[in-house]
C-alpha cells in the first residue's frame, strides 16, 4: 500500500507542476532530488519569477525512520517508527489580485496505525466574495462526492486550523482541512480515493482563480498591502503550521520546508487600512465561520 | 523596589530614544502608550524611515497579573502572580553595512521570587571582524566592571540562545545574554546596577557602530543579501525568541511584540553565496564559539 500511495503522490506532483507551468506561461520548475539521512527522500520543485507566479513550491516526499521519544510525544504519535509521504504546495503569485494558495495531501504510518491528512486553503490578498465562493464550491463538490459530512466538518476544521491566534484573524478565506483520517473514517482505499480527489481538484481550481483577475493592474499601495499579507503568512507558517513544526523538529530538509515562505514580505508597525477601503473590507472577512456556500 | 526599577527603565528608554534620534539625524520616534487589560501597560516607541534607521523600536513596559496554570508551567514560573518590567530594542538600519542590534533588560517577579534578565546581541549583514571585536570588547568591559565571570558566562549563553537550530547557524556575532539572575547571583541592588550598566552601554556602543560604515555605498545584490539576513532574523524571532513567545502566550500587545520584525525581508530557495564572496565569509562566521576578545 505504501508504495502505491507514494507513487500516486509522485504522479500528482508531476501533473500539478505541468498544469501550473501551462497556466503561468513562462515559469519553469527547477527540481532538487534529495535523500533524508534517517531514511527516504523527496523531490522539491520550485518555480521562481514566472509570468504570474513570483515564488512557488510543489514538493513530494516519502520519508521513514525512528523518532526520539521526545519528538514522538510532541507529535502525539502512537509509535516511534514512522512512514510519511505527501505533496505540499504553496504558490505566491506576483499580482495582489491573485490569491495565495496552499495544498497538502499526506499519508502517515506510525507502528501499526495509518491515516491520511491534508487540505487546501486560499489566502487572497484582497478578498473577492465571488472568488471565495467559487473556491469553496469546488471544495464542497469534491467532498460531497465522497461523504456529505466531509465539507461541513473539514471547512470548520480549516477555519480553526488556519487561524492566526495572536492576530485574531484567519489566514485567508479558509477551505478544507482534515487529519488522522484512519480506519474509523473508512477503509484505506476509500480514504485514499478521497485524498487523491482533493489533490486532483487543486490544479483546475487554482488555474481558474489565476485566470480571474490576472490582467487587473495594481498600484504601489496594493503591492505593499500584498507584502503585509505575506508577512501574516510568514507568521502563521513559522508560529503555528504543524507541517513546518514537524519538519523543523525531525530535522527535515530545511529548504524544502521553508519553500512556503514568500520571496518578499513586509511588516509595518500598527498598520491600519483606511476606513471604507478594500483593505479594510478584506480584514473584515478574515474571521471564522463565514459560510461561502 | 519595583517602582524604582521600572522608573529606571523608563528613563533608560528616554535616554536611548534621544541618542538614537541624534545619531540618525532625521528620524523621530512615534510613541504609543497602552494599557494591558490584565494589569499594567507600556510605552511603545517606533522609528520608521529615518536617515539611517529603516525601522526600529524601543519599548518600555511594566505589566502584572495572574497567569493560567498552563502558561505558568510553559514559562516555568514558580508562581502564577507576576510582575515584569523591561526595555526591549531592535533596530533595523537601512544600510547593509550597518548591523542590526537587539537589546533587552528586564526585571521579573513571580510570587516571592525576583530575578533580572537581558542581553545585547549584534547581527551584522556583513560580518566585519573589527566591528564584532569592538562590540564584544564593549560588552566585556561592562561585565568586567561587575564580575570577571560574567562576560565568559554570558557570552557563551548568547551563543547558545541566539542560535537558529534549523539553519545550524547563529543569528549574528552574538554578544551577552543572561536570565534568572536572582538572589543566588548577588543582592538585588547589585544585579540592578549591572543590568542598568548593560542598558546604558547600548546607546554609545551602537552609535559608534552606526558611524563606522554609514557612508559606504551598496549594490542591489548587497541589499538583497540584507533582506535575506533579515529573513533569518524573522525566523529566529518567530520560532525561538522567548520574549516573543512570552508575549504571544500571555496575549500581549501584538504590535509591540512584533515591532522587532523588519520593514522588508526576503527568502530565496536554497540561496548559496558565491565562493570567496563576502556573503560566504559572513556565513562562515555564523557559528558558536568564536572568541572576539
């Protein structure tokens, strides 16, 4: 099973990279193949300075080994011997009018236990309700195809997970997030099919979003707002993101883990958007519990 | 005693802000006075876009309250009722040839226990040995005035504390760091005098460093290197810095806590300096155990 799942993820990475290159038009992924000293390895693919994508990464990895008792406890794993494979994506577009997107699908084994996790979430620099609605409808359709309870559960889970507690705001407009989907959810093949469907939903969904406002011009002030929103993205990833923590704590390949960070980010002390501005409107959307569909 | 110590820190903040404005030439601090809902408050002072300083903060706070058992445990405090006062500084200069600097001096009470902590550390974008040597000599002179064992101990402590584990490099050329200097170190007044001396060493030391290479021109590539080094600074502060963690976990005033982040920072996937370049030389200095004096 391990090998089938890993191979599926490898092909998913190939497909997504091809589709992103096609949509971008000029950027090309650069690949680094790496091995993990403790066992396994991966293929990190990074695209920089494309026509639309400023910086993006589509990573595949399949790693295994034995964790120290401290790390096992910190990660709440039932056993120290583990196998993990997955695809992780973060895309930072050049235009403030095109949203940042993140996707992760993963399969995990620890001792005798197995489970899947993953999700897709959208971080628009400017929240455009019709864009957020389109995105959530795509997520819901993918979920509903498997189980009508998935979207409501996983949408709530994303609201809670992609939350920047110290800012009291969500990272973006959410999406779906799920973890530890094991035998109590469904048999392995059924969960696998669901997770692959999530993976396969990513490229067409993001291509559509890339196309929506790609030709809209932007001002310097809108670019600065984009850099500030990216600053929040950095805060989330370094302070809260579990994948990042897992990577840092298991001494993972640091350049692959931190490929999620943007090329450029900004911080302004106590920045407050002008009343009635699109920036203020965006901030008002960054909360849990918005029903997009 | 509390009030005397807090008042000393307040005056220290005033003095340092005055000296930094004088050295910068055109930038002026903007002050926000705030209150903490749980007790106490502070004066946050931020300088932006000065002649030399791109972004900097000099914060004073004196806060008190009762911590939840979880946070008390996480912070390893002997009691839930606490009082904390201190001055915290981070300065990000415009020129890549002028180093970033950080200082903190603080006094803490939890239940019946009291202690001081603090330190100063230097993060040059380009390590210049004579600059690092000057800085460490100033730190050593301040320490030696109080106890010959301080500098060697606190220099080692800074090497360990200002370490970016996941990058396997120090944040900069270190400096001094100390924590939990309580009754077993010396009587309260003696430790207080030492900590105030550290605080008073900051401004003349940094003014000297600001003056050293301020008129050196820089290239676009040197600016980009500066932004990458700032990226590492962000990584340290969000992943490891105890002051930041304490602030985030005690629901502190977020804009004051994160004033340490630079106006602009960059990340490049797997950036490697050219062999023999000044960037590569700088990287070779970013390790523990360098004896600067």
